[in-house]
């Protein structure tokens, strides 16, 4: 009897152990299901797809400084965008045998701007991989679409697709008719606005902030003209910017006008000391004049930059990587001894660095034969170069080269500051400091920012 009782107890213990095992297995499987569900949600996060803006290969780097190349993206490759900043974007791109690779590229290679205004589409229209490129898809009616920047007759947009978004280009006339706000009524009034403040943040600079809009064209981002030392027409030097800064307070005060009618620009100015500034909005509708938004008294610090007509060209030997050859308005032009037409030491990178440091904007679209784009305002072609303008020429290989106009000289030439204009001789690398160009230089063009 004793042995039988022990065996019965052993069987009971085994049954209890099996029961506990089954319960544990159920909990374990439930946990796996929940983890799988969470992982499934992560895998289905919204994606962003696009192609490079220009045809040709795009260099890929292993670091955000865009200095260590690891590969190339072909213009036929669809890119998956992971992270975006003003300077670099982390992307995934296809390589051989169906695999993908992750790296960093210049944001300007895929985007004309990193943000913009969002509108609801009023109808269907087609999209394209790049300006004038292959068909990519379409925007449907009622899609919420973000407008980024323009390139020629095309406008880049971000629009929803199954599983995420696409960055693509559409014909600008379609964007204007299907996305941008339409003026239902012509009021025939002048713009209205206000000058919030004017200060001088550093020597020879003027910062002006405010807002303005025109009820005749609420979708327009108005030009703002600023005169230092006298009103328009008095001979006082003038400067321009665009009222496209995010100002939700304006839309709250004037419901329906839109949130992007602010201006906040910093100019390099030629007058210093105590000055009265005059700020005007440029009418685009049925009004009769360009109204004075206001005046402000400001003391502009220091002394404006000199004309620089006495700059002398020098030949510099590059002896180390990252060597500073020249500095203008605190922005250093640097060289390396090897080949460096992309990344940190490229010609376009210096222009970008200069405008970010001096004017606080991001410049993009600096490709051969293109007009640069800006994160605020726009660039336009000018035949009267001035200090701080962006210059362009073609080199001996027919490729484009970008630089900043450092001075306008009395002999009709222009002194420039640049990166990556160099040559080899006797096993050494050389470049010029204060190189000069002229209107007869091959491919010479000059672009001016609307905010200057």
C-alpha cells in the first residue's frame, strides 16, 4: 500500500508539472505574438521613395560629413529615404543581386527643400521622377500634398502613396491649378503688413522681421524691399527678401490668409551708424501701389565691407588636407591635395557654407547649367555682379564650377573666393587665392539671392 501511494503521488506531481508547462507555453506564445505584432508595426512604418533630381550618378558616403565615399546611386535607382537634414540625408539604395545598402548623400541631390506648405489636391495630376523625367505616378483628388521647391517648369512635391510617401516632380502649372489656393474674389487692395523689429546683429549687418500679405493673391509670397537711410526713390541702398516664413499668428489674426507670410532676413549693408529704414511690400494684385509697411530707427554696427579692389592674385601650394587658403566674411575656403569635386571640399560646398553662415539660408540645386535654389526666397540671373553673388563658369572639361564674388574690380573683372579650383605640377597641388574672372570667362553667369 505504501508503494502504491508513492506512485499515485508521483503521477499527480507529473500531471501538475505538465499543467504548469502548458500554461507557461501559452504565456510564451502570447508574448511572441505581441512582439511579432510590434515588429510588424515597425516594419510597416511609412516609407519615403524618390529618385535623384539630376541624371548621372550620385555619390554615397559612410559619414554625415560626406567625406568618405562608399558607392554610387545610379539615376535609374529608386531611393528609400530614412532621415533628412539640411545638409545630408540617410538613404537606402539598391546594389547587386537584389540587396540594398545604407549610406549618406547630399540632401540637395534629392530635395529642393526639406519642408513647405501643405495643401489638399483639387484633382488628379501626374508626377515624374525628376524635372522632365519619366512618369512616376499621380496625385489623386483630396490627397494632402506638400509643395517643396521649383526646378525649371517643374515643382517638387511630397505626396501620399500606399505605405508611405513619394518625393516627385509635377508640372508647375498643374501644381498651381490643383494645389495652390485660388483667389475667388479680386479685392483690388494693396498688401498689408507690419514691421516687427529691426536690429544689427553684427558689423555691417541689418536684420529685419515682420509680415505681409495681399488679399488679392493669398497664395503669393510677397517681395519685401528694405531701404537704409531714406525712402524708395531717394537713392538710398535697397535690399530684398521674400515673405514666406511660417507665421501662424498672422493666420490667427486674419483667418484664412495662410500661415506663411512672415519675413525675417539679415542683409550685408553698405551704411552703418544711426539709420532709419523703410520697409515696403510689393503689390501683386489689383491694388495701386507698393505700401510702406513701416519705418524703424536702428544703429548698424561697425563698418561695412570694403570693395576689395586691391586684392592681388596669389598662387598657393597645398601641403595638407583641409588647408585654409582664403577667408571671406568669416567663411574659410579649404583645399586638399587630392581629387575632391564632391563633399566637404567641393566648389558648391563653399557656396553653401557661405550663404548658410552669412545669410542663414540653405542653397541647393548647384548642378551644371542649373539655377541655384534657396530655402528662403529665390535666386535670379543678374548681369551686374556684386559682392556676395554666386558665380558660375565651365572649366576645361566642360563641367560647372561655382564660387562667390569677393569683389567687383575697377577694370571690369571680379575677384572670387572658391574651393576645388586647382592643378598639379611637379607632383604638388596648387591653387589660386583671389583668382579673377570676367564677363568673357567661359560659361560665366552670376546669380543673386532675392533676400539681398
